[in-house]
């Protein structure tokens, strides 16, 4: 055997495993089963209105049991349930009798645990001060975060002084620890400060405008919020402002900047990367930012972590909260036709899509109703933001992505699996072989599905022939598919196939490139590789 032949034999099992799954990028705040939530001080902890703090839980699967503190409930796939949480972080005062005066440490965290994947949105509300965030599951948190530059807010944070008046006080970093004892460092070129946290504790610290703080690093994963309890937006009215920061990554990314409210006035991007933090204005001509750090959009009342091109998803949960809610959708110009809202296509004229200058993306916003909560794409990936308005002030967050695997059949929770088993066996053994992996010998009973499967098959796998789920009835001699009692009406036979009833009783598909994956009737006892398939799990659309 030649070395090349030996090598291709060694590679064979690897090539045969076709996992049709685009991994959901780890920077996405997507589904999970374990979360730690905090609610930042909203306006002021002494404010006479009591906080209305909630988490909204959306289940991806039936029989999902969710525990929030001591409350629990069982949800079905697609169902969203609201849980009240009566905890708000305290005013950040410098602790004069503590060993570490720059941090205020407390135990005011809430655990949310489930037995199957859920997505979790936090809603902080006090009177008209409303903010939302999608909570990152514990297993996707990072140990390093870039600190955004402090936005310049008229009338607020004029001078960097640590005052007890919230409106004049500086921004805060809120560092949320999970289930292990931890040491967290907040630092930059001018020095660092450090805090030790016990499990499930949270630390708050200042970020002064004139400080050169660059990043938060921790021994174990943490979540980091960037927040101001009472930032002015207009006419001396202040509101809570916060964003849950994405874990830092060092690869170069292109962040797409959607035009909110169809204008760019008062909008800037807070950019932080290694060695630099800066606030950059945005414009219609350049609606993107390239950076190896993170990017948060700022406009009065709103801090919105941006989604990068590398981090697009194909199905999102958007849950209507409050009075006026929109989904802002960002998609490639040539892919607008595939956008679906629930079970219907999004109907938009071309002029309702706004170009993102300097990119091949366009954006539109869609009003949400209470019963629409899934936005998905049939064939491509996109970014979706959830944006709401409360008394003319925006709030919002990137919508949580359920997956990054587009599928024309719906919103994919678990992608389909298509796998060519590496052992050539008989047709009957092939049926059993797929079953042992909880899959089925693939039935290509419609032309659309046949094309779909063939588009995913490798041209050069080394496998020449696979069994598919079609054979003749030994009683009537009629062809039938394993997954259907309907008669076979769409076929893709090779020239000269099938032969007579006395010929081959089972159907194989040729993977030889030149033959366009045609079918032949074959002796069922012949050995070929089983083509196994498992349906995707789809989210209910209404
Ligand atoms: C020190 O801090 C604790 C709790 O943080 C507080 O209860 C106590 O009153 C403080 N002591 C002084 C002398 O300020
Ligand atoms: C937080 O809880 C731990 C034990 O779980 C306790 O030792 C500690 O004193 C608490 N800290 C505060 C600030 O309440
Ligand atoms: C709540 O907001 C309304 C309207 O902005 C304001 O009139 C009212 O005084 C606020 N309530 C409290 C308790 O601050
Ligand atoms: C920032 O400003 C405060 C108050 O004006 C001052 O005390 C502090 O030294 C300044 N820090 C730096 C790094 O310049
Ligand atoms: C959505 O689009 C409409 C029409 O273009 C516009 O009037 C509205 O302000 C937009 N809303 C948001 C939140 O972008
Ligand atoms: C849209 O354009 C991108 C490249 O910009 C290309 O990869 C993609 O296949 C195109 N989609 C369609 C539906 O033509
Ligand atoms: C795909 O087939 C290979 C080889 O038979 C097997 O090892 C692997 O477990 C299969 N993968 C899945 C997801 O079924
Ligand atoms: C094949 O049969 C199915 C139902 O049995 C039907 O929906 C489909 O239109 C038929 N296709 C053709 C090409 O006749």
C-alpha cells in the first residue's frame, strides 16, 4: 500500500463525521442552565418607589424545571415565565473600616438553575427607569473583560469626585462571582486594585473618567456589568444605565452598528481593546467598527453591547416587555428574503431597509407584539437587538441567539445530524446501525430534502456508495420510504435503474462526483456505508 493510500485510510473516520452544526460563538449570551443574576442600584437605593426587578425565563424544551431562589416552576418549549426578584445592590460608598476600601462586597446575587437549557433576561425597573440585559450562563463567562471608556454625559460626572450624590457620581463596575472563591483584579497602566470574593458574592467599584483602568481579570470566571445608577438623559432626569459586558477576546472583529431610530445623532461607540479605550462617533457612512476588543453603543439612556460579524446567529428570542418594543434586525443585503418573524416571512419593501454604510449589511426595525417572540433566518445568519422605549427613552440588549445554524424548516434548537457511518454493512444492518445512534437511515422522500442532504455531503470522502432508507416491498414489489406510507413519487435514479422486480430490492446512493449522487437498486446484503440522519429540534413558533 502506498503511503498516500495508508494516509487516506487513517483519515477516513474523521472525514465521515459530518456534524452539521455551526458552533454558537462563546461570546453570545445564549442558552444555559446555570446563571447568577444581580440587579444594580437603580436611581438610588433610597428612592421611594420600590424596585420591580424580574428575570424572564424562556424554555427551549418541554418539561423544563426552573429554580429561581426558592421559587420554582415547570415550563414548556417556547414558554416564557416571569419571576420577581426582590434584591437590589446598595449604594456604593467607600468603606472606611474595610481592609479593601475600593470595593463594596455583598451577597446580593440570585441563582437561576434549570434542568434543560433556557435563556434568561433580567429586567430592572424602578418607576420609569427601565433597563434590560441578557444574562450570560456561568459556563460561558470569561476571566478577562475590557473596561469601556466612560461616556461623557451632560450634567453628570462633570468632575471625577467620589460623591454620595448618585447623579454626580462616577460609573461603576459590578463584578459577579459564581460558585468558587475568586480573586479579581481591576487594573491598567497606572496600577491595579484587587478583591477576594467568596462564592456567589458581588463587588462594586468606581471607574473614574480620568483613570486609566483597562481591564478586569479574575482567577475564575466572573460576569462584569458597567453601570451608572442615575445617568442624566435630558432635562435633569436621570435613569439607570447598564450593560453586561461580553468576555474579552483577542481576535479582530467587525462590529456592525445599527441605526436606532433611523438617526445617528447622539450615538457613539465605546471601544476598548488592549492599550486603548475611546469613545468614537458613528455615522451613516461608516456603520461598523473594527477592533480586537469590545464595542458598546451609547446614546442617552442606552448602553447596548454590539454584536460582531463573527458572532451572528440564526434564531433569536425576543420577548416584549413594557409598552413599545422593537426588534432591530441586521442582515446581509442579499439575504433579507429569508428573515422570518414567528411563522411568517418578514414583509418589507426595499426602502424599509437601511444600509449600514461601508458594509454589505442592511437594518430594519420591526414592532413586536406580545405573541411574537421568535425571529429566525431560513438560510443565513444575522444580528437581532431587542429595543424598547419607556417614556421616550430607549432600553435594550442584543437578543439571545438560540443557534447559529440556519434551517429552512424553522428555528433550530438542536441542529440536524447527518452522518455516514464508517462501517460498510448490509441494508438491514444499516437500519439498526443508525438506530443505535438515535438516528435513522436517511429517507430522501422529497426532492427538496434530497437536495438539502446532497448539498451537505462531502464530494471527496472516499466513500463511494451509501445506503438510503428506500426499498421494495417484498409483498407488492412497490418502492417505499422508511419514514412514509405515501407512495414514492420523486426519485433520482441512475440511468438504467431501477431494474426489474427480481433485481436489487434496496436503494443505494452513489457519492461519485460525476454521477450527481444518483440512486441504484442493489442487493440488500451488499455492504455499503449507512447514511444516517437525525431531525433538528425546532422551537415552537407560536
Ligand atoms: C464596619 O462595617 C460594618 C459592615 O460593613 C458595619 O456594620 C460597621 O458599623 C462598620 N464599623 C464602623 C466603625 O464604621
Ligand atoms: C456573605 O455570606 C458569607 C457566608 O455565606 C458571610 O460569611 C459573609 O459575612 C456575608 N457577607 C456580607 C457582606 O453579608
Ligand atoms: C414616577 O415617575 C413619574 C413620571 O415620570 C413622576 O411623576 C413620579 O413622581 C415618579 N414617582 C416617584 C415616586 O418618583
Ligand atoms: C482623578 O480625579 C480625582 C478628583 O479630581 C483625583 O483625586 C485623582 O487623583 C485623579 N486621578 C488621576 C489618575 O488623575
Ligand atoms: C422603527 O422604524 C420606524 C419607521 O422607519 C421609525 O419611525 C421608528 O422610530 C423606528 N424605531 C426604532 C426603535 O428604531
Ligand atoms: C450573499 O452574499 C454573500 C457574500 O457577500 C454570499 O456569501 C452569499 O452566498 C450571498 N447570498 C445569496 C443568497 O446570494
Ligand atoms: C458518526 O459516525 C461515526 C463513524 O461511524 C461515529 O463514530 C460517530 O459517533 C457518529 N456521529 C454521530 C453524531 O452520530
Ligand atoms: C408526491 O406526493 C406527495 C404526498 O404524497 C405530494 O405532496 C407531492 O406533491 C407529490 N409530488 C409530486 C412531484 O407529485
